[in-house]
């Protein structure tokens, strides 16, 4: 993988060097401010005013240059338009070809300008983040609020890039008209628009997509999936993506995600009955359900490592192991063996290929549709979560074939075994292993030093050899002694990955642990609790769990769309800046001026309220209390998960975007360990009696939730 710093260096345009934001100067100024404030020679108010003026001057310099370049492009397009009009009267093939090449030349210059804008946007985002981090002050919020919507805003000229859009449209339309359409009179504006097969236009559209990529529902779902992406993909990366992409393989990847989630939750409504039929207590269902999560803790690691070499073989192995595991689960009834039952669930957990599913989307899906594929990953998971319990409610029958029993307990195992067998055949026939024969040359040692520092955003956008030495002394910009060449390497172990986490990221992983723990307690013990208090049947429990699962997508639609709409009202401009890479999220506001980290805190409080309402106190426990409290807890946890993971996907170190021990693996392990502990808690609490099960299992959920709220408050200003 080529370091981000090397990609950025390769895209710099030397003749425009004096018009880039002077990142080096601004970084030095931030350091000077910190030193002056330490000795008391400057106060915060003066620092904010002086740095704001400096940013305004730097942005103005860049904006005026962009406007000048836009004017030159517009002038060239005007001249080409006159030539185009003349050709319509006396068309000649040679002149049409020359005119087309002239438009393509303008398109190439436009690409240079788009790259220039993108690099400056990333530089501005990084210096704002650096200022916030150094002074523990939300300067970014202040700066964007005061500049984004001002009528004389320089930021609007850059990041709404209306002028650039007009140039893109002119080039695309004219190339479309000059292309041989065999007598067609359709233009790019007529539906259905005919595709324009031109590499220059394709490159321009890809660059514009990166530049104008704003937060919407698909983006919200994709971040929910925590599929890490690089900030500045190179054109070669986009070409490689197109070569690797295979639609049927992507569909098989999403089908694996869906079936695994069905497999996880299909046994929840009947696990207690199955345990009792084998002579165990009903609360042993916690061990039966949690066995799959226990195995997933280990399978996530080896599947993540395996995906470095292949995608097809891990998916085949996953399907075989899940087929065997579900068969063992179904046979445990006739064998009267609780051990076989638990081993079957352990096998199912060993087949968890969710790390492969995430990695395939991140590595093998083109950037232009990666957001949709990531949203599909979350949607497939949500649909599987809802379909699992619903399917269990349907499988209410009892018959025998020879010595094999088919009833409500065993049918989930048999149905999933058949489903995985069919999937395995489909996988074997249709999956296409992505090519891995394109390798990048290794960077030299001197390049590695520079690239590592630039990846962390501590090098200027255009750096000289004299400046490089100073930055190498402190590659992290915060006094760390980590070698610069190490700053771009992926983590090589769980321990090294953990060391890359900042305190705020650790808090977010704690939040993820908490919500997964609370949700697992609610779902896994639902059958035991509802049977004890309300005498619900398996079908009723299945309907309740299916209804909970069906809230996942609507909640994400509402939250994602509402965040997008509120954000566009106030911060659409700067989102073009902040979403070009994964480094800053403090700009997202929900209630016009309420930042996303306040949504995080509000959601945690709502989860805590849901847990409190679930306790059985003095008054009799009723169905409305259980359903309403469970709904509040589950829906709030879903909102919290979406916001938390979308935040986490942006603030996690770029070194965790690739390799075996990546950000997706860390979040998966945190959630899986939470599920394991929750299921173990249910089983252990069962020894104290079913009458005490509810309150005893809810107490740890409440304490962890309070701890996460306190941690969020203490790290509030650093949650980006």
C-alpha cells in the first residue's frame, strides 16, 4: 500500500507552489502560540483572533488563484465553443477530432485544479484539527460557524465549487455532442442520458465526487459498517478497484453477511426450550447463544489475516464450518447432548467471516460505489437480524424422518445447514477471486521518512528539504518519539493497534462495548424473561424480536437523513472539506447547533433511561413496561451505534485502515467480547433463580452505561 504522504507529494503542482496553503507556516505559528501561552505572554482571545486572520489570508490567497484559473478555463471553453459552432455549418472529421482533443486538454487542466482544491482542503482540515487538539478548544466550530454562511465567505468559493461544476458541465456536454451518436440528438440533459465513454470525463467525475462527497444516508450507513477508507485515493487505485470489482462476488459477500446474522439470531427464541429439553436450566441459553460469540473473538483475527491473501477460500471455509456447526446443533436433540449443542454453536462462531466481508468491500469495490456497498453491508446485517427470529417463529412444527427429529428446537439448525450448503454451491460457481498481481514499488528510506510524517498531517503540503529535517525530529507533532518510518506501517498485533488509540477513541470503543452488552442482554434473555413474567409462546417472542430488528433500518434512515438535512442547512459547505478524508467529525450537528458528540451523549442517556425503566421494582412487572423500556433501550442503542461508529471511522489512525489488525477488527472484537460477557452473565445469574434474573443482568448494563457517560463527559472536548 502506498502511503498517503507519497500520494499527496505526487499530486503537487510545482508551478503553483506559491498558491498552496502554507501548512508549514501555520503549524509553526500554532507551536509558537502554545509556547507563548505557557509563559503567559499571550492570552487565548488574542491567539484566536490572530490565527483566524492568518487562516483568512491563506484561504484568500488560494481562492483568488482558483478563481483566476477558473477564468482561464472559461476563456478557453468560450473559444472552443466558437470553433464548435463553426463546425456545425461545415463539419470535417479531422477538425472534430482536433476539437475533441482540445476539450480533453481543458479537462486535464481542470483535473489539476480539482486536485489543487482537494489538497488545500485536506491541509486546512488538518491544521484546524491540530489547533483544536493543541489548545483543547473547539476553534473549528467557531471558525466554520462564522465563515461558512457569511455572504463574503471565501470558504464558499472553494468548497461549494459552483464555478468548477459549470466548467465540468461544459466539458462533458461538448464532448458528448462531438461523440459519434449515429444520428442521435440526445444531450447529457435528456433522460435517459446516454453514457459518455471518455476517460477524461470519468476522471473528472471521480475527482468531483471526492470533492463534493457529503454526508447522506448512504454515508451514515457506510460509517456504521466501519469500513475504513483512505483520504486521497490515487488514480491507479481507482483503476485497480475497477479491475477487481465483480458484481456477483459482491452480492455473495453481502449474502454471507445476511445469512450469518440470520444464523446468529434464529435460535434466540427457542434456546431456552432447547436447553431444558436436554436437561439443563433455561438460563443455560446464555451459554448456548454466547458460544458463537466466544468463537468469533478468535475467528475474527484469523479471517482478517486470511483476507490479506484471499477472499474466496475464507468464504468457502466459513460456509463449510457453518454447515457443520448447524448440523451439530440440530443433531444434539436426538443425541441428547448439551455438549454437542454448544460445540455446534462454537463451530458456527468459527465460521464468522464478517472481517472478510468488510475487507472485501474496502479493497475490491470501486470508490464510486463503495458507499452503496457499505450501506448494503449494514442493511444486510439489519435484515438478517430481523429475519432470524421471524423465521424461528414460523418453524413451529414437529415430525420425524427416520431417527431425525424436526421440531421448533432443531429446525433452525437444519434450515441454516441447508441454506449454507446452497450458498456454498453458489459461491463455488459464481465467486471471482480478485486479482492481486499489481504491486507498488517499495519506497526509499528517505521517502518513507517524509511519507510517514505527511500521512499524519505534520508536513507542509509543499515541503522543502531544509524544512523536512525539523519535522523529522517530531513526526507526530506532539513530542512523541516514534520513528517517522513507522508512522505509516499498519499495526502488527492487537497490542500495537491498541497503542495507536487515542483516549477519545478508547472511550468510543467503551461506548460500543456498552451498547452491545445492553443489546445482548435484552435479546438473549428475552425468551426466559417473557416466559417467566408473561407466559409468552415462542411465536410471540419471535414477533417481538423481529419487530425490534425491523427498527434498525428505519432508525438509521431517520437519523442519517436528519443529520444530513440539518447539516446542509448550516454546514454543507464545510462538509465537502471534512468528508474528503477520515480525520474530523466535530462539524456534524443535529439540532442546528448541537454537535455530533452531544448526540452521542444524549443517546447514552436514553440507553441508561431504557435500562432503568426495565428494572422490576415493587409494582408488578407488565408487558407495556417491558416492551416500551426494551424499545427505548434498543432504538437508542441503534442511534448510538450509528453515530459512534461514524465518528470512530473518521478519527481512527490511518495506520488502522489496512492490515490484519485494523479498525474494523478492533470494533468487532469490542462488540463480540461484550456479547460473550453478557451471555455469560445471563447463565451465571440464572443460578440465583429466574425471579432475580432480570434485575441482576440489568445492573451491570446500568453501571457500564453510567461509566461510559462519565467517560464521554471527561473526554467531551477531544471527541472528534
